[in-house]
C-alpha cells in the first residue's frame, strides 16, 4: 500500500505544469497580445460621421444607426453631402421614434371618470385641495351667468328680471342651472298671473267706473226732470 501511494504521488508531480513558463508559452502570449493591439488599431472612430448624420437627419446621435459591415466606407465620409448619399443608400439609417403607448393611461382615465380608483385609499390631500371650493364656485357662477346672458339675448327675460336673477345668483340662491331655470319659469308664470290679475282688476275698475257714471247720469237726469216740473208750477 505505501508503494502504491508513492507511485501516485510521483505520477502527479510528473503531470503538474512547470512553475516557470516555457519559451513556447511566452511566445504564444506575446502573439496574442500583439493581435489584440492590432485589432484595436483596426477599430475606426465614427464619432464625426455620427455627428454629421445626426445634424443632417435632424435627430440625436443616439438615433443614428451605422452599418457595421460598411465601417471602412463610412469612415471616409467627411462632408454632409456624402452623409446624405449614405443615408439615401441605406448605409446610415435614422432609427424610428420609440413608441410610448397611452392606451393604458386612457383606459385608467376613462375608469376614473366613472368613479373607479377614487376611493379613500387613493386620496392624498384634503377635499379642498383635491377640488378647491373657489374653483367650484367660479364654475357654477359662470354657468349661471352664461345662462342669464343667453336668456336675455333671446328675449326670454327682460333686463329687470336679469338684474334681479344676477344678484340672486351671486348670493348663492341657486345651487345649479336647473334651479335657476325653474325659478325663471316660476317668475315668468307669476309675472303673467300678476299681469292677468292686473288686467282683470283694471277691467273691473273700468266697469265699476262706467256703471257709476251711468248711475250719476240717471240721477242727474231725474234731478233735471224734477227741476223742470217745479219751474212751471212756480210760474203759474
């Protein structure tokens, strides 16, 4: 058994690579280093061509694609005219604009318009910060005033009713446009009723006045008749 272990140890020492590199190893390493430097020398700097192409194409340098198979030919381009020719030939290509779809954003916006994603867990600020009361007041008042101007221009209300409703709107009497329209209809109906009552009262007053005048005429005629009968008796 000891002899077997000794033989394995000797065999391992024989197969172990030498600690100091041989001459062939050194030559191989030098050749690989020289090849690496030669490849670096062969690499062409196309920074100028990319800058000219970006200027001609009207985009950024990151949007310019240079054909890697035509590097030697592209490297000879030193004018914008040559760059335009390469762009026309397809050696230089302007990359398309990266699409950023808003489909998901539009879908989320549509959902929020019907009340989704607006619960208590989604709210970060106060109610007045999310929708200022001043903005709500301005919007509501502008809607009411726009309606009043429209009705006045159409002749549905006169300037006196417009002035009255304008101040009532400013005093927060109407909560929305429907309330203002209903108030206008009621005001017009009340005004029509008052005019009708006034006309009836005027007619009744005129009728009463005419009857009183007729009665006074009859009374006067009777007096005249009585006065005429008394005069002959006095003369006799």
